[in-house]
């Protein structure tokens, strides 16, 4: 049905920011802004055909200029936490800024979501696609080499939103890209996720230390609060005394996707019993960070003036394992000079029928 482009607003320094909306034949739509290539909204129907936006976020450019929770953000060059912000490639040490205690988190504070990205659009009978493009110069955020990043969003007629990542750097470097969308299948304004059910196709997860960095242990989920091998309500064990959920103030851990082989596969599912909305998450990466919005607060004012209290949305951040760059026993998030890193994540929406 084509791509609709509208002016979203202006940045505080007067730059025009646009909003791009994809709509499929079912009326399902997804919107994105060139401020960060950010995923702004996802309009999907419930069992009665009522459409709701299931992504948390903002109505204004000003909101996204102060996007502390990273709503809908493209995260790079390196997602998640690196302790002390240090890593070494071929004997050369790199130092990133510390912005999360003694960690570098999501490569901040000079985030990609604060930058205006170039935009390309593609339309034909089978699909519409928006591609956001960024050049990250040598030394950007503390990383070596000039990198060229393309992130494409495609909405298909089976209500699947595919995110395609492409990254090429002129020096050997670390890369770990993800999207930080927060979902609430009852609608972005419902403020509650506890009764929504989640399944994660993983037999193991990575316990973390007091700084939310993996210890290196790979632990089975069996007989723990981290077991989502079958559908389970998010709220069932989120406040249990299990050490990992206590340490994370809820769920904020990496699950190891079962039978990973580098191909696209189902990693997780979520569903809302009232609306009957279902979301499936597919990825070709080895891990997924399930984060339950533990640090959202009532002070965050989102779309239509709705506040987003603690645990009012959740994320499935597909990724290499956190701090894998410093843990050689994990799959390494490293690309050689001029080697193209390509990855794909799919969020597919449907309605569960009785």
C-alpha cells in the first residue's frame, strides 16, 4: 500500500525529522523516524479487529531526543554491557565511554539514536521497504575504523516486520547490533505486562554479576525462574527470590537460543490472553535479551500522554552474548576488514483463535 512520509517535527537545533509509515493489505502498519532509524509504532489488530499500537514510545521529536529507555532504538556499534568499556582486538585495546556504572552500555552516551540517518525507500507489488543509512567514522564511540551501516525495515502481508542489518568497516572491529523496541500486546497504554505470557526457545541462560555482566557460566533454566520453555506469565516468578531475578530487578538476561546454527529460527513468543494478540520473534543470532522494563518509571511520559511505569513493556533484543568480545568461549562478534556483517530479526504478529 506504499510508504507514507510525513514531517514528525524538528530537533532542538532546527533539523527536520520525518516519519515513515509502512502499511500492508491488512491495514497493519509500522512507523519509523530518521532520528536514529527508530521504530516508533506498530499498529496490529486484536481478536475483534480493533487496532492498537503495541510499541512503547513518544509522539514527538523531543521525546526521542531524550530517549533514555531507548524505545525502538537501533543499538550499535555494540549492544549491551562491556565492563570497564574495554576490549582488545589483535593486541590493540579500545576504550569506550562508561555510562552505566562501570560499564559501557549500548555504546553510549553518544548514541546512534541521537543522529539523523539517511533514508532510502523501495516499493513494488510484493513489498515496501525503508532503509536507514549511517556512516560511523573512525574513532566513533571509541571504536576503530569507518563503518557503513544499513538497517532496513520490511512489513509483509503476513504481518511480519523484518529488520535487516548490514555493517561493513574498513578495519577489523567488534559489532553487535539490535533493536530496543518495547512491546505490550495489550496496547502501549495498558501499563501492565504481568499477565502476558512468554515462551523462550532456550534451555540455558547467562547468569550475571552485580553489574549485570555475564559471569561466563552457562546455566540450565530447568527448575529455575528463568524457565520459559513453555508459555508462562511474565509475572509468575518475576519477583521470586531466585538470585538472577533479584540481581536483575526482574528479567534482564541473555537466553541461549536452542539449536543455533546461524540460520533464521524462532527464538521467542509472547501472547496476551485478553486481546489474543501473539508475537513471534525470529533471529539468526545466538542470543536474545529478555528485558521486562524494570527501570521504567511513572516520570516517563509517552504517546498520548500515557506514563510508562516499571514493567509496562518488555524487549526481545536479539544479539551476540553480552560482553562476548571479552569472553573467547562465546561466539565472537567480530568482523574482519571490509567483511560484511549481515543479520535479520523478524517480529511476526497474529491473533490466536479459539
